[in-house]
């Protein structure tokens, strides 16, 4: 009975390519989580401005939109493994360059923003492609389980990366985190090299519909598919209105003394919630009503974010973030299951690029929104208002999208295509 609640490990046992890709990505995510924490702290330490910290979101958002769409188009027209290899190699070079700049004593926000933008461009180019890998290798409940394992790895990175990063920043410096990030990209390249070559059917089949040859073909599919459109709206609501990450340095300075060690506990608290949810995701991935899970989890995420902003003590604040992390994991897994199951393989790259734009662009806009409101009020007020707005938004979307509420895994309408072999 208890075993049915635990994370389903079948995808790691049954698919060797997925196992290698998952392991390499997990190691790289650890380095990326540490690097993201270190750069966020570095921007705050140099500028001491909530607005400048919020601008990091804008710096990421601009290349994200352009290169995310290009990456999705490429994923539907050329070999997906080749795209991942080239993009991750480029990120390795950028990571080494950023580490060199910081260790060399350069404290220029514009130069740092350029490096952040370059990394965002390469990450955005490859992210939609990476999202198509699980449905290439897995199907049915194995796909849901694979997505849960992917999310669990990301949350483990979120849990351990900033915590270790906080110690390294306080004792050695920001540059040490960036060096670790560069080294872990090697693991990502190893995992990608174990994937089979995969050229989507849209690139090899004559007579495809004209829209499938256009970069915005995925957008047309999303607009006319209410379930996927509703899933995107839920994620926009959660990330734009209630993402608290940009407020961590501000609230840490306002209430908890401003130590990097304290700041290093906040992102890991979200990661801990995600790890707990991931470890006990067995029933989640087997439950058919993924749309209902997504809507409920979005509301819980908003309530937990508001509670974090209102928490007068550090333990209560961290507990709220743990609850938020668990809700976020349920939201991400259910959204991924819905989007990847309901999208045909010929359009997966472009739809995944839009999914990535929502999942990554939403936080960028959310960071900007949070920073601007915090600059006019305070970090706590910005966090509380955003969380409450998210709860209201989740309720409104639930009322407006009955098909999303009723969506069931395994139903005839749920599956538009089988994964490529």
C-alpha cells in the first residue's frame, strides 16, 4: 500500500537512454541551481537594488522568447540530439567565461547581464528539445512517471545547489559556484550522447500541412486546443503573479538579517517541498484527472507564497516555501503530462517551445513584477499581494475551462499521438 505512493522508478529500469539522459541532466541541474543562486546574490551584492535584481528577469526574458521559438521549430525539423549537444556545449563555454569574469574581479552589472543573456539564449534554444525527450522514449503512465522523476531531479538540485552555494559564497566566493556549474555541463553532454538520433516525422514526410513548416505552427495548435491553452494559463497565473524568488534577497534583508547563509535556505526550502512531493508521487502519476490536480496545486502555490510573505519568523517562512515547492511539483508534472500527451509528435517541438516560454518566461516576468512592486512597497507586501492574486486567478481559470477540469489521462481525447520509437 505504502509502495503505491512512492515515486515510480520503472522509466529508469526499462529505458537505458532515458536513464542516461536523466542522470546527466540531474547533475547539470545541480550546477545550474548553484550558479543561479550565486549570480542572483552577486547582482544584489553589487547593486543593493530590488529593481536591478528584478531586471535579471527581463534580461532572461528577451532571448528566451526569440530563441525558445527557434528551438521549438528546430526540434520539429532536425535531429533533436544534435541540437542538444551543440546548445549544451555553448552553455559550457559561457559558464567558463562567466566564472572567469567574476573570479577576475569584474563587478560590472552590464557585462554580467550580457553573459546571463547568452546563457539564456542557449538554454532557451535547447529547452523545448529537452522536453520532447521523455515522450520520445516513454508512453502512458511511464511518461507521467518519467516526468515526475525529471521534476524530482530538478527539485533535488534546487534543494542542494543553493544550500551548498550559500556556504561557498560565504567562504570562497561567487566564482566557485560558477566553476562547479561549468564542470557539471560535462555530465549533461554525456547523457545527451546516449540518446538515439531522432528526426521528427514532420521533417521527413512529404505533404505536411503548411502550418507545420512554419515556426508558429505550434501556436495555432495551442489556441485551438482548449485543454493545452488552459494548462498554459494556469502556469502563467502561478509564475507571473506568485513567484517569490526575486524577493528572497529583499525579504531576507528586511526580516532575517541579510546573511547569504539565510538566503541560501530559501530556494532549498522550495526544493525540499518538491523532493517530498516527488518521492511520494506514485499516486499522482497514476491519477487520471491531471487537470484537476493542476488547478488545485496552483491555488495551493499562491496561498503558500502569500503565507511566506506574511511569515514573521524564519521557520514559518521556510515551512511556507516547503508547501509551495510541493504544490509546484504537482503543477509541473500534471502540466507536462497534459501537454505532451495531447500534442502529436510532429508538433511537439513547437508546442514544447511555447510550454517553455510559459514555464520560463512567466518567472522572468514574475521576477520583474515582484521587484517593481517591492520597490514601491516592500518585499513582503509584493509577495502577499501576488500570492492572493494567484489563488483568485486559479479559481477564475477553473470556472472558465471545464475541459481542463475534466481532462483524464488515458481517455480518447487525451492522447493525440504515440511517442516515436
